[in-house]
C-alpha cells in the first residue's frame, strides 16, 4: 500500500518535504505515491496526482494536510476501489501558528487573535536572518531548514496547545516519529 499526501498549499507542502528530508515522519518517501507529496486540494483537478494514480494500481491511503479541510475529497470513479481511506491532518487556524509557537509569542498572539489572523500577526512580528515573514515557501525553508527540531517541537507543541479538532481531523504531530 502507498500513501498519497495532498497538501492544501505550497507552504504545507514545503513543511512536509522538510520533515521527509530529515526523516522525522512515520512515513518516508518510499511509502508515498510517486515518492513525493503533492500540492493538491482535489484529485480530479490535479494532473500530476492523476498521472501518478494511473501508473500505480495498488491500494492507497490519502492523507490531506491543510487548515481548511471542510470540503469533501471527491474521488473520481476510476480510483474509488484503489483508495481505501482518507485521513485529514489539520493546521487550523493557519500554518503560521507554527512560526508563532517557534518564536514563543503565543501569549502575545492570544491577546489580539480576535482582531488579527495568525498570518497577519506573523507578517508584523516575525523575521529571521533580517527577512520579514512574507508567506513564502522560501521563508519556511530558511526558517526551519537548518532547525528541523524547532519545527518538530513546534508541531508537537501546537497539538498540546490547540486541544481538539473536529472528530475526523488529526494533527501534523500524529505523522511524526
């Protein structure tokens, strides 16, 4: 069996790539469809995912990663027997919470969270190597690339701080070793 990792956005994809590169996940590249995670919200609208599915004919589990997973995954009929399960790994409210946790400014954010999103707060407050957070994959790569344990610790702390997600949603921490 293989796993199809579908990341909602490019930043989620970058985080997963870094975790895979540093062997921090319970899965490794060999476990993944086409050996890589994908930036995709749906199967039918992503040519790369469809091409990989057309080559692989074994059973498959889908892992969806993102902050807005309320939309149902539409599985095209030609893949319905192949896909045996779909799991959601949620990064609510936004992936920027990991940066806020890494910077140890969660309590500062808590005071203003009703007025400002984690993304806007991060753009105002977070910089690394003289570069302000700009919602780019490059920033995530630079920030966590050589500090992968900071990323892992922040993912674990997020689960501890956040409490409960929806009953059908798991945490990124659940994918870590």
